[in-house]
């Protein structure tokens, strides 16, 4: 029974230190996550495939920009492609083309922002 009060007393006495340690433990993962976001960098594209302008988009006179977020594997191939914005008809063509792109090789996955403009001319 005596241990309970002692622990409480120790926590009260070391309260400010405990709070500082708690904040440090909470901030270190946030700092590490911010450093990991640096993997979002621009790798050199070694091979691009120009997206085909969809016939449906041409018939509808749809033009615009498609924004994609691509996770690139260490070997330089597209691991995953996520459409961030743009017309769905154009987005599908952009996604298919970017899946075929190749980037320079690096030691780890990176996240690459891609923006493609479509104009029916």
C-alpha cells in the first residue's frame, strides 16, 4: 500500500520533468514525419509517354489540367498513381500514360507531383 502514495508523490515532485519528457516524446515523431516528407522530391524523368487525347474529350471539347501524385519505386517505375484533380475523362488518359513513365533510380520510394495539360488543338 505504501508504494501507491510514493509513486504519486514522485510523479508530483517530478511533474515538470515528466511533462517535458512527454512533450519531447510527442514532438520527436512529428519531427521525424516532417523529415520523411522530404521524400517528396523531383526525380529526373528518363522516359515520358505523352497521354493520348481521348476522342470523347475531343468531341466534348474538354480541355484542362490533370494533377497526379505518383509514388515512384526505387527502380524508377510508377508504383502508384493518384489523381488529385482534373476532368475524369482526361484523368484516365493521364493516369495510363504516367504509369508508363520511368524515373532515375534512387535508394527509396519518392512521391512526385505531376501536372499534365490537355488542349484539343
